[in-house]
C-alpha cells in the first residue's frame, strides 16, 4: 500500500531529517545518490525517525537503508555527527560483506568488491564522481578524513539512474548538510596517535559547526580536520624473481640452469611524515517549501614526506659462488662473490637513500544543486559540479646510492629471506672509508592532474496508480581530463664504486633500524641524500630534472540518458516491487602525447647499468568512441514483513584506465639482460558485464538481520597487458663503426672494466652494439572473457544485554585464476575470499568494539612490471588478517573519551612470486593507538 504525504505540511527541517529523508527516498527510489536528491521522493512515503547515535543505532540505520532499497546494497553509517566507526573510510568499508581493501602505510587506500579491484568500482561523493590523483581510475580513500562522513552505501546491483563504470560496485560516500540537523550543532575532537614502530605520537583534530537561520530557510555548515602521522614502515623486498637463468662463475663455469634468481634484495626502513587537512563548506537555502538550493565546496590536502633508508643487494647470475636450488627451480640459497663475475662487475653492499614515496595531493571540488518539487507528481534535481586532483610531485623523489664492494649471501631456507653481508652483524660495520659513490636520480615518480565536470538533470514522476508507481528519467554530461607527466634526471658520472665517497660532505654515518625484523642485519650506513646532490653539483655533475618525452593527456566525454519504471502490486499478501529501465551512454575519447623513441643505449661506469639516448620528440594524437545500452531489472518480494527476496539482472561496464589509453611508449632504465618498455592503447574498449544477483534477507528483530546472496558476472573485453618482443632501430649508431654505441666512451680502446682494463666491454655486451635492440614491451589489449561467481553470507545479532556481533563471509570463484602455466597471459587480480567478525558491547555511557578482518590470498598482479617490478612474473598477496579495537565512555551529554587500536597484533603483509618459496616482499606497519576526547554541543 502506498502512503502519500503532502510536503506543504512539513517544514524545511522535517522534510530533510537525516534519517527520515534517507528512508523515505529509499522506499520509493532504488538508490539515493545524494542527500539533495534524496528529498525528491519524500512526499510519497511515511517518515520513520530513528535516533542516529551510538553503535547500535548506526547499525539500525544501515540495516534500514538496506531493507528499503530496491537495489542490492550494503552500507555503513556514522554513529553520530562527526563520529565515523573507523579512522579511515576504506577501513570501515572493509567491514561490509564482499569488500576488501588495499593498504598504504597501514591505512586503507583502495577497495575491491566481489573480487573486482579498485578500477572496477565507481566512487561518488554525494552522488558526484570525484577527480583522483591515481594515474588510472582508482579512487584513493586516504585523501578523505572520516570525521566529515555521515555514511557510505555500496550498490552491488545496477539501476538505470546509477552512474556507470562499476562492474564491481558503485560506492556513494555522503557528507553532512546543514538541513540534516535542527538548529545549531557543533562537534569537535582531539586525539594523539601513537605508532608502535616509530614510537612517536602525532596530533589529530577536527571540528564541525552547523546552524540554520531565518526560520530554517538558510543553513551553513563548516567542517575542518587536520591529521598527522609519524610513520615507520619496515619492509624487505625484491623487484621480482628472474626466470630461466644460468648460474655460473669464472672459476667453476656453469653451476645450474633454468633457475629463478631474485633481481635484488632490499631491507627498507621508510620513515614518513603524513599530513592530511580537509575542509568543506556547505550553504543551503530554501526559498520555499518546494525548492532547496545547495552550494558546497571542499578542499583536501594530503602530504607524505618519505625518507627511505635501505641496505640493498644486487644479484647477477654470472658471479654465483655456490647455490642451492629448490624443487621449483628457485635459488633459495646462493652467494655473490668478488672476482667471480664474467662481465657484470663485482657485488656491492649498497646504501640507498630515497624519497620516492613522496605524495603531495590536493583535491578541490565545488557544486550547485537545486531540488525542486514542481508539483505533487513531478520533482526535479539539477546538479553541476567540478572537482580537481593534483599530485604535485614532478621533479621530486630522489634516489641515491653509495656502496662498498663486498661479498654477501642470500638464504631463504628458513622462510624469511636473509642476506648476510661480510663485515656486518651484531652492530659492527666495515670501515667507513670503504664507501664509494654510485648512482643518483631525481624525479622517478609520476605527477598527475585530473579534472571532472558533471552536469546532471534528474526527474521523477509519481503516477496516480496502485501498480505503476513512478518513472525516473534524466540526463548526464561528464567531461574528464587527465594529464600525466614526469620530470626526471639521472646521474651516473661516479657509477661503478670507483670514487671514494666524501664522508663529511655527505654526512656518512651508521644507521640503526629500530623495531626491525628479528634476525636481520639492523645496522648499516646512511647519509644525507640532499647533500649528495649538492656534492654532485659542485663536481659539475648536477642532477636537474627535465620534462620527459612520454607525457600524455586524456579527454573523455560521456553523455548519458536513462529512464526507469517502477511497479508494485501484491502477490497474495506479499508486496512485490520491481523496476526496469535502461541507460544509454556515448563515450568520446581524445588522446594526445609526446613521444621520443630510443636512439641509443650507452654504457656507464656501472657494468650492469646503461643509459638511454632519445631521438627528437614527436606528437601523437588519437581518438576513439563507443556507445553502450545498459538495461536493468530489479525485483523485491516481501515474503513476509521481515523477509525479503531480491533478484537483479543488469548490464554494466568499466572503462579502461587513463594510463592504459596513453599512446606513448615509456622506456625503462636499461640494465644488462633487461631492456624493457611499456605503452598504452588509445583504442581500448570498455569491459562489459552481464550480471545476475539473487538474495534473501531476514530482519528477525529491530537490530538483527541474516542475509544470503549469490551473484554471477560474465565479463567480456577484459584488458590484458601482454609482454612481447619489439625491435627498435638505434638511429645514433652507424655501420662505419660496426654499429657500436655512439657515445665517446663507446670507442674501441676505451677501458670500461676496472678489473680487466684490456677487455672491449662494448663488443662483449649485446646491449651496447648492433643496429637494433630487442625490448620486452608490455601493452594492453582487449579480448579475454571471464566469469566470476560467488556467494555472500552475513549475520548481525544484538542481545538485550548490550552485547552483539556482526559476522560475514564472501566466497568468490572465477575461471580466470592464476595457474602454474608460465605462458599464461590473463588472470583476474584481487580475486579472493574474505571474512569479518565484529564483537561489540554498548550499554548506557560505555561502548566497546573488537573487529577482525581477514582477506585470503589473491593475485596482486599477473605481471609485476605493472606494479613497479622488473621481471614480468606474477605476484600473490598471502592471507592477511587484522584485529582492531575501540572503546568510548560518555562523561556527560557533551564530552566523550575514546580509545582506538589498529592492527593490535602487529600482523605483517607478505607477497610471493610464482611459487611459495619466492618471497616478493614482507611489510610491517606495526600497530597504531589513539586516545582522545570528543565534544558535542
């Protein structure tokens, strides 16, 4: 039965009650994409008011939204104004069935839903797509402060009035509006955050002030937050395991063939200062009961200053003294020894100082929204928004190397790999005077600028019929432009460890890693990397970044039209509601880039490292377009008042990432036996999926629910990044000198090998001679298909004594999982099962929560060059489970003290290569604890 309310009988605040609006609109609209849009159907439903305060009340609100929505959805809600359940939005989202997250520095950053990674999930803020600093399409949640969030909904099934782009899901994050609250509201909090690894405490604070004026016809809300963290990240890692190598040395010849050898091994301490500042201002004006105008803006600044101190080892197959090979062909124990090499040079214990982990992200946004109840039957919402994101790190991020020629040995037979360097251990170090200069670069990071502008008009017509209830229709115009570029320079004037390092000028000194991995070397040398660059400049070898000839600009315009119809009738005494509709979209893409192709590869004083030379740059342009019709059907059957069955059948799409559409080819740092490049494809088509959902929900009490859902997704046009051999003619080389490289030190008779001055290194090194060179080039292309299916099960139960729990699990399967086939070119990253368990207690003034999140092993990347690796091999993230805890006590109606703990058991994140004995990385972020006070007025 349909209940109608004449909105003229309601004041502006009653019409816009935070939960009343959310529930009312959910009753008659399959989704609620913004709080402004939510108001358009409030005249057509009863208003239910639930006190949104406290943990159980937030669960009730999320359950109510889920129950009343027509689409398959889940959500989270703030416990109170300015009080989100977790320290980070992504960390709260991971509590939802089917959601997993990727972390950066111990913080949730990106989300995976039902096995589909970050690029497959569209993120909206108040119904608007927001620009991202990510080079692709993924949204980085770590730029958003949780204090300003009122809730987040994840729509797992599609409807016509929902923006496209999310095969996995569409996530809508909502922020506070002044008309959500009655009169004056003020909330503030201060806390100190303790990091267990750095043993430092950093401040965090936020406040939110809202008020309404002129008989509640005008309202203003201001929210500001500032957070600091002093982070230490401990990590051991390799750039990948190199397959098919022959291990040998000059004395014994060949030791083993077809072996996996790690490219390198780093022991990293990353000390970061993280600063996040967010501010938003919202003004609302209701000139009449039928019109609400909202103007809002926000700015977010997220800065990461990173200082990496690293003890590094570089492995070459031609200087192996001895080795132990596993059943998988993995070198699980081997040595690198002085004077055994056959062209690669002697091994060195490297001391790396790096700031490549830097981020300087600024997000800005502005929007105008008009909600107009035209008459009792017709309502409209008009919305214009613009947002920008800039990661202003061009020319930043230095990388410096000083080293000591030395023997070392690798051993992973005990599980955790260790590298023993001669002269290190028990706090002892080799003589400081043995330090030698080596490699430097500046700007080996990618900067980006992103801008999104949207124009939307949405209409709802309420039919005067018991069966045909309403029709939603509208139009969207989205214009997006992303510019990605790099300013880079390298300096190898002193490569090869032949020049004594100036100890005082570089401030070379011992470094001890606090709270480092047990059993590993924890003391080595470090220095001032900026002073190193100054010293190079004083020696006429300045490192001056310049704009690289591989930048690109992508313009993407989307025009969308949609219409959907909602019907309702009773099957016996079981109410049935359904909608069906379609969304038609046209997408136009224009790409432009500047490209300089390789013209030569020349030697440096490091026998394993070369330098690129480029031909003059040239412009590259391209265009593409495509259109899609996305039908959808959603059915909701109330078997009885507390039981609901849902069915959804819909089509969805995800567009290629911006970086995949770049027409430019980027040539990597040339290494001995390792010439690599990567490029994009501007003609890529979107992923397209046919989806089915079937779910059952039992709301057996006001605050308890059991749900079970099965889903299936058949996806076409999967984009595969394939590695292939491409030949490039090196135009600087000529037949006159036998196609030797063209630099001065390429001439015959120039000595390049200090251990063998008479050796013609250019003639002996295939990368330094020849008319052309073969590069391993990775490029994306459409073509693969995959089926993903699975089920979700969840239970939330609250007892009368204040105790309760939430438990859920997701099981995902696919025919596109990684196998042991070394020729495999396609598998779905991010696919893995997950589980959550939350135990809580809330009674009177006290509240406590213990939460466990577990994500089982999943493919992180089929080709590690896509994630910063160097060998083209797969990387798998092993099972990771994390325990978090929180508690609070209300001193009085105005003040609450609280405690929070993140990763309290200090779990470590482990990744492996193709086989389980190929450790790729182990990362320790430690635990975090916060104590603070919150005030509400």
